[in-house]
């Protein structure tokens, strides 16, 4: 929670400074923020799906190893 507050305050502080120093460039930056948010959301969804697939593969491999070790006779 603390890191989130720090990042949000840095974000808004940066925009205040940017508006005071160069407001035209800041308007261009504001126009690009939705694209960055959409790209971040798509990346988050993709990573989540790939992580789920990886966990399923590890679970299946664990079952195979457990069966293999269980069938070994000493």
C-alpha cells in the first residue's frame, strides 16, 4: 500500500512539474496515457494466462513423477 501511494504521488507530482515547465509536451503525454494503460492491461492478461498454463503443466508433471516414483520397486 505504501509503495502504491508513493508511485501515485510521484505520478501526479511529475504532471504538475511538467505542466509548469512545458504544457504542450504534457498534453501530448496525456494523449498517450490511454495507449500505455491498454498495452499494460493486455500484457497483464497475457502473463496471467501463461502463468495459469505453466502451473497446470507443473501439476501434471508432478503427477507423472509421483506415479513413476511410486512404481519403483526396491
